[in-house]
């Protein structure tokens, strides 16, 4: 009964975090329009909403002294999110492709994205992963330390700056209202509560199951953390904004690797199991690299075909196999 109770709490916390994140998405979309940002650059701002559950969860885990849950959440969410979001975006975009009278037979089986998805999002994300590896893996400075957090925070602002400066568009006039702002504030509060309950529920679930907090973060907290992103991706892709929907996963992961990294680094987090940490960070990098490669070198450039979506999921199942049979 206790396990069922905490599973229900975890589900409710994820729903609350999703609701709160959703209320932030519209104001951030208006900022994109007001500032004349491209879809890929705009994904940088939408990611502040969709990645806020991961950031909030890591803040809560650092405050509660449950840092391993936060570390598992950081790595795990960046692994599962790439195949999950690309798959959801691909399925959601199929209706638009079938209804388009100008679609060729080839485009019926591919999800096209704009070229900016590669150099505004994917390549900077790979650079940030490399920076995280340099700061946390080598023996002399292994682990997450305050200086690492500040360096990653600077990296995030550099990433935002380059996204804003590229592919600028004409600014649009938008109208703000007090109700929208008030609801966004309520969303932030509910998001924080959802993050706190997510960490608390995960702690109790892993305790009842007798598994480590790091594993709980990798497979339980991370899965729940990406739920808001999945809902957002479906609705955005169905509206025809395929580039925004598809690149949002990389923008989300970039926020996670920087802003969600920051609170854990501030409280000092040693890497106690280098094998688990290295394997997971390696798959974070591998999925990011495969994502970028399919956009640039795929059979249909600047797109994802069905077999490429399946291949991304294949990488994730390979990760599960490595974790189950070689690491755990």
C-alpha cells in the first residue's frame, strides 16, 4: 500500500509540474514573437518551461540532501528524452504530411526540420556535453563542484546568446494581460511543489524497492520529468511547428545540462560510481550526436525518416541492455 501511495504521489506531482510548465509556455512563446526569434531559437525559451521540472527537481534534491536522485534525473532525462520526443513529434507530424497536397511521396515518410536545428541547437548541445565531461570525469577534478556549476551557467548564457543572434526575424506586436501573468506565477509555484513531491516520492519508492537513489533518479524521476515535454511536443507538432517541436528536445536537454547541473554542483556532488556516471554521460553524448548526424547526413537532409526514428529508439534500447547486463 505504501508503494502504491507514493506512486500515486509521483504521478500527481508530475501532473502538477506539467500544468505549471504549460502555463509558462505561452508567455515564453510571446517573448519569441516579440523579439523576432526563429523557431529553433524560440525553442531555447520554450525549453525554460518544458525543462523546468528537471531544474526544479534538482533544486529540490539538492536542498533535501538527495543529490544522487538529482544526478540520475539529470542524466536519465537527457537519454530517454531524445528518442521519446522525436518519436512523438514524428507521429504527430504525420497528419500534416498526409493532408498536404504538395507533399511528395518521400516527404510522406520523413519529418522535415529547418537547417537551423543543427547549428542553433544540436552542435552547441554537443559542445556543452563535452564541457560537462571535461569538468566532471578526469581524476583531478572529478565530480560536480561549485566552480563547475558557474562554468556551466556561463555556457548556458553563451548558448542563449548565439541562439538569439542567429536567424533573426521581424518582431511581432503581442498583447500581455494581467491574468496571463498571474496564471504563470501560479504555474511557477505549482511547478516548485510538484518538483518537491517528485523528489520525496522517488526517495520513498527507491527505499521501498531497495534500489539506489541514483538508479531511481535515472529511471523513475527522469521518466516523470519529461512528461511535460512529451505533451508540449505533441501539441506543437500537430500545430505545424515541426522544427520547434523537434528541436525543443535539444533545447530542453541543454537547459538540463546547465541550469539543472547548477544546484547539484553548488552543494558538491562526488562521482562515487564512475562506471555508471561515464556510461550514462556517454549515451547522453551518443544520442545527441546521432540526432545531429541524422539531420545533416541522413538520406533526406534536414529531416527524420521513419528508420532514423527507429534507430534512435534502438540506441535507447542498447543503453538499457548495457545498463542491465554490463553495469548494474
